C-alpha cells in the first residue's frame, strides 16, 4: 500500500522551515554593522608590524565610538538613538577585546609599549564615564555592561603590563640597532574582514 500525503503545500513549508534550522548561523544577515569601517581596517593592517602604533590606532577608533555616543546624547531628537547607542557600545566592547588580545600578544613578545600604555590608561576612565552617561534602557543595558567589563579588564591588564614592561626593559635594554616595536604574526583585523 502506498501512502500519499494530501497536503503538499504544508509539506513544502515544513521542509523549508527545516532547512532554515540547518543553515549555519552566519548565513543569516546580522543586525549590526562591523565594528571597523574599511578605512579603519586598512589603518589597523598598516600598523600591524608596529605594536605602539597599532595600540594607538585601536585607541583612536574606540575614541571615535565614544564620541559617537556623546553626539547621539547631545542630539535628543534624532531618530534611532537607542540603536546608535547600542551599536557604538557593541563596537567599543568588540574593539576593546581586540585591543586586549593585541596587548597580551605584545606583552608575551616583550614589545615596547611604555610610551603608549600611559596614554591608553589615561583614556579609559573617559570611556567608562561616557558608557555610563546614557540613561538606563533595556535595549542596551546588557551591551553597556559588557562594554564596561571589557574596559575594566583591559584597564587592569594595561596597569599590570606597564610596570612589568618597565622592569623588563630596565633589566634587558635593547641593543641600539634592535627595533623592539616590530612584530611578526599579528592578532586583529582578520576577525572583522568577513562582512
């Protein structure tokens, strides 16, 4: 005896819906833009072999997202304010995580960041302050919490790296012809290149 399914449109819908669940998550469009623009990706890549410059580039990019939050807060009548704030906070969180990955890599490789780390440490309290400025909103409260945690983590790490670097370079002064700022493998923008 042959079984015949009478409701073919229903069967097609079930198959189509099943296929959606089998697709990988990256097959769906993402709601938020990538944390780096093409120009910023290029800047990060250009600074790949110079750790201090790369840290400065990431710091500058984070600063631009912090300023974006400040500008959105000033313009109280702008549409999409919540989404803009949330996008900027997500970008800050992601960029700070990347920056922290780079710091860890450079610390292990004993790259000289003694001039850049104090500037970075000076900027972080401002980042935290701006992240706290938007009023509480369920749309971005979790995003804000994650961004603040990311900034607190890197602040702690940078504060630990600076004295250890100072001690390391005092004990192991680089030769005059050695450039302690050049690196080989780089952590970074690869993650943001897949759009």
